[in-house]
C-alpha cells in the first residue's frame, strides 16, 4: 500500500519546466524536504546523496516495481498489459537477491572490460563511418545521426541482430522503455498498450533467434547467453528480458548521454578547450558528464517493511524514488556541484547505480562514450552549436533525460 501522507509543500517533479531543467527544483527539495512524498507521482523522493547511496545498498528495499505500473495506469488493470508485465518481471534491474545474483552471473562475464575489448575496433569503425557520411555537409544532428545510431549499431552487432531487423528491434525496446521509465505523458494508457504490443513482438522475435542459435550457435551475445543459461540451469525464457535490458542500457541511456555530453561540453567552452589540449582527460571528462547530466534521473524501489529515512516514517509497500540526478548535484558530496569540471576528483557519482545493481553495461557505455567524444573532437575541432537551429530537450518520462535534436556545425 502506498503512503498517503500530505506533502510539506507542492513540488511538482512532472511540471514541464522542471522536467526540462530539474536541478533548481532538486536543490530546493534537498534543502526544504530532502525526504519528500510526491503525492502526484505516488512515491517518496530521496534527494540527498547520502540517502540515495544508502537506499541502493539497503536490502529492505525491493527492486520489484509492479506498484509503480499500477500507479501509472490508474483505472487500467495490469491484465491489459500482461505481455509487458511478463517481460518486465524478468528484468535483472527489478530483481532482488538471491535471484538478482543468479541471473547476473550468466550475463556479467560477457560485459567485463576483457570480454568487450574485442569490440573496441568495431566501435571506432562505426563512429568513423557515421561521421564520414556528414563530413562534407559540415553539419549534423548529434541525436539522429550519431547518438541514436552508435549504441544501436554497436549493441545489435554484439547481439548478432540481422541488419534489416535493427530498426524495428530498437523501436520495440524504445516503446517498452517509454512506459517502464514512468512516462510523463497524459496518454499513459496508450503508451502502456503500445509497450505491451512491443513486448509481445520483441519476445516472439528473440525466441525465434534463440531457436536459430540453438541450431547454429555463433560467437554473438545471444549464443553466449544461451550457453550460459544451460550451464547455470536457468530457463531460456528470461532471455527476451535480458535482451531488452542490454539494449535499453546500450541504446536509451548511452544515446542520451552522448547528446547531453556534447551539449554540456559546447556550453562550457573553457572545459572543452582543456579537453582538446589534454585528450588524456577523456576518462575523467566522461565521468563528469555522467555526474552532471545523468541519463537516468530516477531509480525506483519498494519498501519491504516499515522504515525510517531522513526522519520520515515510510510504510511497507511504499514506492521510493532514488533521485540520482539530485544526488549527483548534492553539495554535501560534491564541492561546487553545479560547476562542470572535467578534472573533478574524486567523482563518486551514482550515474551507474551502486552495489549489486551497479549498471551491467557500464564498461561498454564508457568505451562508447570515450571513443565517441574523442573522435568528434579529433575530426571536428571546430564543433559548435548551430545558431540557426534550436536544440530540443527530450524529457518524456521522469526517469530518462536527453535530447530529441541537437544540431551542430563544424
């Protein structure tokens, strides 16, 4: 049962202005009501770094999130999105221990730095090919012509998805992620039903690939996951869910941080110049981009028992939003948190989570981001925002944050 305590003040996290630039509101809430029940969203909002970090590590908080979907749907019964709930029920990110550890065991070895190193040359080649296509034009939309394409081409290559199926494959994942990420749209039922149809089509498609790879195993990720499931006695029915998570982490969040990262660098010319003059700073620059503009602003948990956080009594069953975007700007943790500093050290941001639920795709994401930003600055040193075409921020859900379009010239 969700808590219904009255809020101290009315802070509307889903207000359009707050969605586009949430950081001033985060700061206000951190100061005035750091553990805040957001009645409109039906969840407790943790805004301080210390509370968010502790929540990631707290075994009293469950990753099972059905109450979130119920709250979104209002009068619509979960039965109407049973395909979505079925695929979501096996998401690794929504599992608790020991099930989380058991499932992570089959996929984690495929995402270590050593395992992914063989794809570094392919990542570089994909980025170079995309930039080759726009070089003579001297302009590009970072979102549609780079940020969306790099991670989708990389992850579908790793999974072994046929070229002609990539676009539809990615679109299904985007539809699923839009509802899973707590859509801010008023047409939430339509979005939910679209996610349900996408889940059905995606599951059928992946099951077809599984049948093919069982007959003719390869070196692609799906073939490796099939073998790992067999070795660990895990049913293959979880693979569509794992594939959604792998693509969502590899596509949705990585594409968002590519666009946000380019925008942030261009809006901070002194930091951009420092990176150009000191390319060895690329690793710390990427970490600062993730801290400053995390693509995942919220992670949700459910209280398994009555507990107290920040002096607030939270009842069992309550939904809790871990404010990653707010925690990453907490002055108690980060000196001058609203200052973008590519040399920031230490930089213990929570952009990839913490503890058992630390992002599975963090190694791949970092590899893509470092390669992408480095290549852009090497090949297009005069990169700048297009003064004639305004950038459009994407904030269709409370969870994900990026750009719909980001036009640049070079």
